[in-house]
C-alpha cells in the first residue's frame, strides 16, 4: 500500500483529535464512583427512556413522510423543485430555538394550525416528537434523496414493463435498492433527534417524565451540578453509541 | 393480420423519430441502425416508457398509445438486462407473473418453468451478481417471456456479451424467438445479430426508416452508405444512362446493368484491384487514387482510397508488399464492370 | 471542561479590560438597570451579562472581571459581597389579565396553564418555596425566566411565575403580586473581585450602584431595596 500523503494525514489526525478530545474530557472528568448511584435516580431513567422513545418515534415519523418526499425530489418532475429542495434543508440552517418558536406559531395553542386542531401539542410528549422530527427530517430526506439519485431509475421502468404500477415498483424495487441509504439516513435522523435540545425545550417545554429528554436534563443539571451533567451526558452517549453500533452491524455493515 | 401496427412519432429536442412498423405474430423484426438513429427511442415508445408526440400503436387491434407501460402486453429485454439486484433469478422471473395476478406460489412455479426452458435449472436462488453475462441474458429473456407478451422487445440483447458467449447465446435466443408466438422486435446496431435473428430488417437512420426487407435484399442492394458499410460494400449514387452511372463530377462508373435516372452502384472492396500504372485491356473502371490509410481486415489489408470517389479496397498482404503501399501514395484503382451492381435509387 | 470554557472566553477577548475600564459580570436580570446606571455614572464600564451560575463559573476559571453582581449569594473566597437589591416573584399574565387571576390559588384552576422555572435555576428554586402552600401543576419547567416569560407572550401558557423586574421589562405582560412571594425573596449581591486589575474603578462602580441614584435606577427596573 502506498503511504498516505502527510498533507492529508496531519489535518485528518487534527480533525479526529478535535472531535474526540471533548469526549475524552467528559470521560476523564466523570465521577465514575458515583455513576451507579446517579444512574439509579428516577429522573435519569425516565429522561433516558423518554429520549429513546421520542427519538425513535420521530425517526418513524420522518421515514413515513421523508422517504416519499425524497422520492418526489429525486424522481418526479415538477415546477419549483429546486425551491422545494432548498426549503427541505431550512431546518438545518435554522437555529433550533427559532425552529421551536416557529413550531409554536403553527402548532401552538394560538398557532395557524393549532388553533383549529382541537388539541395542543406544546408541553406534550407528542410535541417533543414533532420538534425532534422537524429538526431531524432534513438529514433523512437528504440521505434518501442521494441514495435514490444514485440508484438507476431504469429499474423502475423495468418493473413497469413487467406490470408493476409506480407504487408497486417503488415498494418492491426502489425501496429495497435504496435500503442502505434509507438505513443510513434513519440512523443520522435518529442521532440528531436524540441530541435535540433547542427546538424541544422551546416547543415542548421541560417537564420531567413528559417532555424532559436527556439533553434538557443535562442542560438543567449544568445549572447546579456539573458532575451530574457529565454523568447524564455520558449515559446518553454510551446508550446511543451502543445502539448505533448494534444497528450498523445488522443493517448497514 | 399484423399483430403490431405502429406509427411512432417522438419529438425530442433537436431530434425527431418518425417511423411506421408492422410486425406479424410469430415474426421477428430487427430495427437496425447506427447509434443515435432513434432505435432505442422507438423501443421505449412501444413499451410506453417514452410518450408519443404523434402517431399510434395498435397491438392485436387494441390501441396502446395512451396505455401506461404496466398495462401493455409487452415484454422487454433491456440492453444491460436490469435484473433486480436484490432478488434471486427466480424472483426476478416471477415478478411479472406475480404482478399479473398469480399467487406467489403459482408465479414461482411459472418462473421455475421458464428458467428451465432457458436452461438455467439449478440457478434459481442465484442473485444477478452471481450470474455470468450469458446467464443473466437468459434470465432477462425468461423474465420478459414469463408475462406471455403479445410483443417482445429486445434492446441490443447480445451487446453486453463477449464474443464467445455471444455465439452460443445468439443460437439459443434464435430458438426461443422461433418458438415465441407473439411478435418480436429486436433493436440492434449489429448486422450479424439482425440477420441471424430476424425475419425482416428495418434500417433506421436519423429517426426515419431508410430501407426495409429481408437480409438478402438489403445486402444485395444497400441504399445508404451506412448499410453499404454494414454489409461491406462500396456504394455510390448518381445519374444512370445506359451502362454508365455518373457518381461524381466528371467521373462515371461503367456497369454491367442497363440503368436510367437516379441509380446506385455497389461493389465489394475485394473487387477493387490496385496497380502502380494505369491498367490496360478489358472494359474496366480505372481511376487514379491516393492511399488515405491501410489497416488489417481479417486475413487481408483494407486500403482506404481518396480520389474522384472514396473507396475501400481489400488486397492480400503479399500484393501490398509487392506494391510497397504507403499512405499518401498515388496509385491506380480498377474495378471490372461485371463486379459492380447497379440498381435504381 | 470548565477550564476549556474559561480559556475560550479569554481567547474570544470579551473579558479583557481596556485602560481605565471596569469590567462588570452581572446577572442577566440586571441588564436594563445596570446599563442605565453605567450611563448615568459616567464611568467607563464594560458588561458581561449572563446567568449568575455561568458567570460564577467563568470567574472561577480566571475570567478577568473587576466586579461581580449576582442574583444569588456570592460564595467566592476572599471577597466581601454586599447585598444591594431584592427581587420578588409575581404572577405574570397577558396584558388585561384575560383569565381573571387574582391570587396564587387561581393557578390551580384546571383551565389555567402555568409555566414555572426549573428548580435548578434561581427563579425556579424561589418559585418552589413561594408555591409550597399550593398544589400547582405546571405544564413546563423552563430553563430560565425569559423562556418562561416567552411561553406566556406566545400564548402557550396563561400564567408564569417570574420576577417583578422581568414583568417590568416586558410591555405586553402584567404582574400580579402575591403575599406568598415574601417567602422567596431573591437577594442580589455585588462584590469587587480579588483579582481585579482595576480595583479603584471597580469600587467606584459598586459605590455608585449603592448610591441613591443607583438605587433609583434599580427601583425603576422593579427591584426593591
């Protein structure tokens, strides 16, 4: 094997260090001795469970709406597609807190939709899911659209000549073809949803057991007890890394 | 009665396809033409993958132009087969029957039978990437035939195969086409495939039909440079008068036939002889030419000639050595009138 | 991690004093009052407004400050903090009090959605004490007082328990005083820091804050003496 050029290796190593050192900081400063006790605190477990549940539900929501949206962007020809694609990425550039306010203006008690929806999303677990899905969906849509563009559209044509409607061609041929892309997108989406803070606390508020996810618990713990915040962060980190590693082996690897 | 009766008009930017096609049940027609002639566009239009700008498609009396591809009784073998990579060979072939309403079990039974017919028993569970080129071609054929199409379309069915596999696959494809009861249309740029597989040839250039007929009549009397090159002939068009045809300003060829008006003259490269001096004797066509290029052609050398007319001459390496041929050299070319064929344009 | 935070702060240059300038780290709730005081005093003051806990952490990591004004008690070794103002909780409601709330027990009404601060932040800790006698079920425990107030302004809640000064600074809400808030009065402390590079200037600023003029500005902002 040829030696990698130093001009690439040096910035690569620096980049890796930049990403990993903060984690090292967390691990080094963690109060390991008190970790089991803190883990057993009721608030911690409920925040963790809530985080995992809402991130998973948000990912499901993103899959249900995001995959068809990605298909539309990749395959259908309609006026204003460029604009639509740009709009899809808006949550990426929007500060999450602003996203939360925007969600309130739409789904809030006096929001555009919320006022005739009959029920109120803010301060509910459903609200957490909505906030996370809003922020995480672009990751899924972009990943799936990329996979669809990479997949040969003529397979859909071949399916059509064999009698498959567009829907059947999509579900039987296209979806399995881009499954790795969808899985990668879903993982990104789930990870983003799991770490979501700004939109969640703004839109869904913070109430233990109902809307207080791990990132919110970490943020509030920071106000009073740095050690506790580190422990919570490590728990979130450990659980998410374990789940992602397990999924990767099964689906993506 | 003809099973397929189509008038295909497709306008794409800067290109217009306008051809009329008829194919009888049981007949195999080859759509032959150079790249970019519109062959594949015609095939896609028949399959419903490319909307018609104008014209009609009738198959067994049924109008299809506005029918979506999945509702047309048409099977397609794509150039690179497009076997679904995530499905086994069996599931690929069963896909069509399943869509046409068969139960999963029945569809698989039909698929297994088709795989057996194309000689692939035992490979049912292979994924496309585990198949050789020839095997993949046969799975693609089985998949297209498994829906029992009234019209079978094949897009360059042998183009992706290496020379050796091609011979075998061509033979087995010929057999399956012969036993297919519906109409079949092959798109190809390979004259050998066209002549060996099809009952009738339709030659397309620049979006229009330039010649059609059986292989013998087309090779005997090519009507365009493209066809002439395909069948290996020198071809000229000019004004005929008695036994001469004026094919270039101030240059006429003497021919055996008696022709009048617009005429073609064709002769084989092997009919052209080369001489250092002007040849004398017998009624010959002789002209001074410049050698534009020399390259191997089978056991012989093919010499490209410039001059009053462009022509190809085939000579033996021995003759070439004797003549000390080099590019740019001036030389005399000659063709006997009896070796030419002249026919009305 | 704290060390890194402090380092970033120094690197970013927001705490480096100019010649003769006084650098004041002050609780966010003091923003309006202190800005006015600085202008009136004629002193060259540079502010860093943030949550009291965050400021304390920054000072602890060596951020170059002359004065620290906190919404809570200052517990830094070697400094002598003095109390200079008090802040009291009120029930904030939308202008015109559409739900007709009058007293703390009205927050228990099922049709009234209430936002409190999380216990981990000062306004939440204070609210917990003040609301000890009533079983209020808040819909959310916000990360800070401004967030609680913005939920009210957006109409998502009907009431928020916040500081008087916050209500005073927001034109579209009004405050309802309640006697139970006397149990949870927030005492603000101010101190010249030990490491201050400009002790004279720092002391001058603290003196001005505690003067009649300074007090007037604080009261105008909703603080109590």
